[in-house]
C-alpha cells in the first residue's frame, strides 16, 4: 500500500491512469469468462475471508484506532467495526452472490420481425465500475462480488477510515480471481486517502463506465457536481415511518423500534417518525416512550414536546440523516399530510407505513415515489441481501437505469443480437 500522505498530484494522476488501464483490460477478459469461473472466484474469496479472519480483524483494529483518533461517533465506529460474525456474514454474502443465476448473456426478450430478422436482447456487462463509499468495509466485499458476478471490473475507493480493512478484503477477492484463472486487476482498491484520487476517478471517461457513490449528501453532491462519468446516485437515507390512525399497536411498537435501533448507522435506519393526530395519546405515546427507553433521543414538534422525555426539534432536523440514536418526530393530521412531509423532506430512499387499512397502504404506495416503499415492515430491510440479491452495491435513489438495491443484474446493460438470412432492407 502506498503512503497515503506522500504523493504529488502528478503521482496520483499517473497511479489512477494505471489503475484504470488495468481495470479496462481486465474487464474485457472477465466479461467473456465462463460463469463457472466467476462463481468459483467468489467461492474461493469467501473461503479466504474466513481463513484470513485474524489478519483482517488486525487490519480492522488499525482502522478503528484511526477512527477513534478522528473522533468518529459511536454509530460511525459501529459501521467501521468488523467481528468474526460480521466476517462470516460477508463470506455468506459472497457465497449467496456466487449461487445466483449468472446475468451475463441471459436473454431478456426475443422476437421475430416480418422482414425475416430474428432479434434477441441479452444482458451484457457495463465494463468498469468505480465505487466511492464511506467507512463500511463490508461494502468492499459486496461491491467487489457484485461487479465480479456481473462481469464488470471494479475500482474501489473506500472511506479513509477503512483503508486497511478494505485492503485485506480486496486481497481475498484478488486471490479468488487468481485461483479461478481470472485477472486479479478486475478488482482494485485505490491505495491512498488523498481526495485527489477521487477527483481523478470521476473524470476517467476513457476507462470508467459508471460511478456508484455510496455515502452522505456531501459525498454524493461532490460526485454529482464533478463527475464526467455517468453516476448511479445512492443518496442519504432519510427514511420515514408513518404511524397511521389504523396502525396495530403491537406492530407499531415492534417495527418502529427495529427501524430505528437495530443499527442506527446504516442508510435504512428510520430518521423521522410521523404520527397521525388521532393516536398521539395512545400508540404514539407508547412508541415514543419505548424509543426513549431504548436510548433514542426523540426530537419532537410542539405537540410531542408535551410527552415525557421529548426534546424540541429544530427546523434542520426535518430531512436530516442522523445515523445515530436520534429521531425526529412530528404529528400529522392525516395520511395526506404525512405524504406531503415525506415529499418535502425525504431522500427517495425508503419509507414505511404502519396500518391495518389497506386503502391507506395503497395510497401511500401510489402517491410516494421513493425507491422502496413498505407496509408494516421495518426500513432496516432496505438491503440487497434481504431482497434476495445476496448483497447490493447501493440503494439507487435516482430514476434512470436502476432503482432501489443495485445487485448483479442491475450492473448490466443489454445489447441486441440480430440474425437474418441474407436479409436486406428495401
């Protein structure tokens, strides 16, 4: 690994150009490799992650020390931390991706034309994918696995805090590729914390086909402003829970607690609770008391401040991704007001309605346009593994090409295969 603090701009530009050239070359081979070889590479990488667990955890300990020195929050440190259980989950994720049907070359549609042409639309890799993300080292393995499965080379630029953990995980992916006879350069990690490398990656149009940013508003904003390469936007997760007048008390309590407290530092954590005015003194009071009892700071509007333990919300708390044991809470007059609030302050990531009223659920689904909408379910399920994708490279909140969890299939484009029999156009 290169010294992250001792490189000139020219050195970084040359390093990134070299990484890009090697990725492009590897992509040409990987995209036409046998599906069994890509599967075997992932299975071997999963095996090596468990075999090298002690080394990976030692690397993670270096990153944790770096994170503490930077005064990262408890939630952010939790995002950064690895354990044997988390490594086992990462390895299981790689195996799940490996076991999926291979998307490359799969037939999307086929039809015949009156002129005698037979046309087939098939999936094809995008090429080289640049992934820019913050803190969570598991994204290294997830992104690498999904790109490999879909026949794409990947250039990974993780958060500065996770440099050593990511390097250890990338080493396993590269060893898996080598064991399967595939080019190791199909998975590369940018080996520097210098942000000049990010800016270089964003403009490498000759090498990179798409950028996937995974992080907060600052990171995504930088990418969208400076990228010359197409972007799959993964915006912050300002996820909402709406307790409807017809919410079931037990479901409301269980789901809201899980949505906020299971893991506060992930993008699927609930950040805002909306409560129908008719249930403030019943279900709403109980849910808020339970959140406070679980150590969550509830920042409420004027009405909710009358409840024990609720602190005053500030205007900037609406539409804010806390990634911590904090939730904003507001009373709404009806479902229309809840929908209006989410439209104004949401990030188009994930929203959930808790109700036994099928009509209310249908209205919530029809009138909101977030990438993921849920009914009587925790927003913490906003994860590719939970959608049966094995893993995901991010939750795309834009509207082009892919939305929601971006798995291996979403990392492909398509091409048309046209067959004739000496056919000419008159």
